[in-house]
C-alpha cells in the first residue's frame, strides 16, 4: 500500500489533527483535497483520557458546522476538595464526558465526509527535508509534502524532527473506569481532589458512559516540573490503588491506563521551516491536563492559518514561522499563559492558601465552569473572586509583617 503525496500532511488523527483539516477545508474548501491526515492507529482507537470536554470544544466544532454525536455523560458543574475545605458550583450544562474511542472516530468520519483523506493505520516514522519538500517516511511508504503539521500528541515525531525536546512541563497520568460507589458525589459534577500532598496534582472522579453503562472514570494527575524532573515521581499505581481501596473498590479488578501529558511553554518553538506543531504536540494546560478543547482550538487556528498562507500561494521555506505569532496572539495562548502562571500557585508554596481560597470562594469555581463552557463571563462573580483574592493576599502579607 502506498500513500498518495499531498501538499499538506497532518500527522496524527486526534482532535488536533482532524480539527486542523476540518478548519482548513472550512476556510478554503479548494484546499481540502490537498490534505491528508495520517493516523498510526486504526479507528476506532483508544486514547487514555478521562474525556471531559468543555462546551468550548463543542462550540468551536459547531462553528465549523460539525456536531459530534456520541454517547456522553453530561456535566453541570465542578466540585473541589482540598486539604483546607471543599466547594462546588453547578451553573448548568457546561460540557460532557466522552469516550475518546468514539469521539475521535466520529471526528475523523466528519473530516472524511468533507472530502478530506484520512488514512488510518499509517504511522510516520521519520521526516527529512529534500529540495524544497519534506519527505515523510511512513509505515506505508514515503510521500512528499510541502508542509507538515505535527498533531501527533505527546510523543510527537514531528516535534522530534524539529530538534525539540519533550518539553519541561510533563505530567504522568493514570486512570481507571469503575462502577459507581455509595461515596460518589453528584454524578453531574466533575470532581477534583487536591488534598494528597504526595502528588503535584490532583485525583479526579468523572462520570463516564462505557458501552451504555454509567461508570466513573477515576484517576491521578501528577505534574513533573523542571525542579523535580530528575527525581523519581510518586508511584501513581500504588497511590491510585490506595484511593480505590478507600472507596471500597478492589484495585486488582481494575485495569489501569497510564500516559504522559505535555504542558504548554509560552516561549517554546512551534514552527520551523515547513513544519508546525498543533495540540499536545505543542503543549496543553499544565494545571489540570485539560487538552481536548485546547487541541480543537489549536486545530481551528492552524486550519485558518494554513488556509491564509497556502491559499495565497505564499508558502516557501520559513513561511510557517508566522504560526508562532498567530498562536502567541490568540485567545488560546492567553488562556494557556494564565494557566502556566496559576500552575506556580496551585503546586507551589501557596498550595494550601489556594485550596482555602477555593473552598471559601465558590464564585471562583463558578467562573471556572463558565470558562470551561465558553459561556459569557458573569462579571459580578469575577469581581467577587478578585475581591476575595485581594483580601486574602493582603491578610497574608499583614500576618507575615506582624510575625517579623
Ligand atoms: C489519562 C489522561 C486523562 C486525560 N483527561 C482529559 C480530560 O478529561 N479532558 C481533557 O480535555 N483532556 C484530557 N487529557 C488530555 C487529552 O487527552 C489530550 O491533551 C488530547 O488528546 C490532545 O489531543 P491531540 O489531538 O493534540 O493529541 P492526541 O489526542 O494524543 O492525538 C494524537 C494522535 O496522533 C497519533 N500519532 C502519534 N504518533 C503518530 C505517528 N508517528 N504517525 C501517525 N500518527 C501518530 C496518535 O495515535 C493519536 O491518534 C487527558 C490525558 C490523559 C493522558
């Protein structure tokens, strides 16, 4: 089997890759036939992921005329438990929990239905530049590309071909699907628990629907910052087993899924010559590891950028360098930069203060829910959150001065 050469080769058929192709075809329908999406696995393929998708992701797809109708658990809010208290906010429908095996397949079918060639079972092994083109070596032979879009996630081959390392903000994640237990909270909420100081992260319990059964996806997220990159992280398998036993679930009867995640680094390179990175190949939210809606938003930006650049016939060596500026100026990058700053607060010396703040300020969770859902901001609540934050910081400073 050989792969037909295409001008635009998208490596990876997860949400970033298929949305890039969909957004490109939406902005410049004439370019749809110049794209091929290469996916190394065969659909329907599993992707370790809890599947919580904010309304933002569905709204972005809706703007492209795409609706992904797959079994989902609806989400109305968030509940939080920390070492210094608990809180919850439930503003109404803010998103859903999907299974990636179904969601990504449906997204790939949506792309194919618009004339985009999606080739599954074709893995990219290497890339090299050759006389103004990129030669893409795949498991099904070689093809020549004018541009290559790296949407190949955390282990990105495209990223490696650009000489970039794995990134400084890496997370380890482990999850398992179980039956609900009596101690579970409201099923319509995404539940986060950051009380365990052995992880720089949190435990979660999210509703999920697996083969028509209402189950709970439970997992642990641990962020390895540059400071502790050299040290062994906690044994997440043992910590998850301990948590499951605490809920009365026998861990031996559960099948763990493990994976890594890559956090966004504002100064990191995202384009080089005729290659660019999109979605988790570039980096996603390091605070929570949320990446589906981010991958979709990255894809929308990338598709529009490629339509502008290639549609004008302006591409040439280095033309994709503009991608760096497009991302830097985007809403997505502003959001991710804010989350990088919050990361220092959540997992640094202020962790207990932040937990106390969240427990005392349900408005903060409410604002977070609206952000997840891409709902209009409730400025009165934003003001309330800002007021509480200023009061807390001022009180902490006064206490520190008095303690001198
Ligand atoms: C355990 C876990 C739980 C998570 N839970 C959530 C959650 O609840 N909500 C949320 O928003 N995010 C969550 N995330 C993050 C989310 O899964 C990712 O950020 C998101 O999938 C990124 O999308 P992507 O398209 O960039 O990459 P991916 O979804 O990783 O897609 C990359 C695709 O590229 C393919 N590929 C890789 N290499 C090659 C190659 N060489 N050739 C061809 N194809 C290739 C892969 O097979 C894959 O299909 C979670 C992550 C983990 C690990």
